[in-house]
C-alpha cells in the first residue's frame, strides 16, 4: 500500500513538472525594471520614499 502511494505521488509530481516546463518559456518575456539605488549610500530603494541616509 505504501509503495502504491509513493508511486502515485511521484507520477503526480512528474506531471506537474511537465506543465511547469511548458509555461517556463513565457515567463522569460516579462521585463522587469532595474532596481533603483540611492546615489549617495548605494542602498536599494524599495518604494518611492527617500533613502533613510537623508542624502538621496
């Protein structure tokens, strides 16, 4: 009974992996913006708020 459950689980995971491979090429087409850094200290800015260093 345990071997049957493990086999069904592995077959299910293989099917999910095949669907994931089919969708993977479409993910590469999405373009992301470059991360913005503070000009004085070099920290990444996560929102539109000014940097906490107070200079940028």
